[in-house]
């Protein structure tokens, strides 16, 4: 597993745990540090894990609104916790990450791989559909700008 992929996995596991225990803003940093120690021994991308998790926390309301708009038949609390957090992570990278560091297609591909590894049977397709739709909308905005 590549270093960045492992970093995303740790960020996802941290976001999942944070979501599971009620999304208390003070808890995420502690959860991230615990998971880095537990799953990321020797990981060079520790700061990347922290940046992903804190970025999702910082933009949570906006990310959830985009998910609700893009997947209206799935209220946010009815999306599985894994899929919901994979979407948050993927959207954060798609919308807020440095495009030179993480090109949009890489962000989408990584999210799909996380969904396949941690989610259910149809998680990969669901994540691809939502993130693909958002990516197309972003391209349209750029064309019309």
C-alpha cells in the first residue's frame, strides 16, 4: 500500500470513529493521533493525515450539503457511515486540496479504492457516481467562468 493511500486510510478510519462517537470537534485530533500510532508506524505522510482530517472537520457542513444535493435520494444520515466519510474525504480533496498535489482524478480514484476496501458491495459505484457528478459540475463552472 502506498504511503498516501495508507494516510488516506488512516484519515478515513479517524473520521469514521469521530462520526461514530458524535463528531465532537475536540475529539478528532486525539483520534487521529491514536490511529497514526496504531496504523501508521513509520508513515512519512503523517502531516497529510492530519491535514485531511482537519480539512474535513473544517468544511463538514459544506461537504454534507454537497452530498445531500448530489445524492438527494440518500439523506446524509441514511448513507452508511463508511460511504459518508469516504465522500467527505473525497470531496474535501476534490474541492480544497492543491490540484498539483492531488489531481481531481486521483482524489476520485483514491476515494473509490477506499470505498471498495472499507465499504459495502456497491460503495465503489456510489462514491464514483457522487464524486463524478461533482467533478463534472466543477468542469462546467470552469468552462463558463
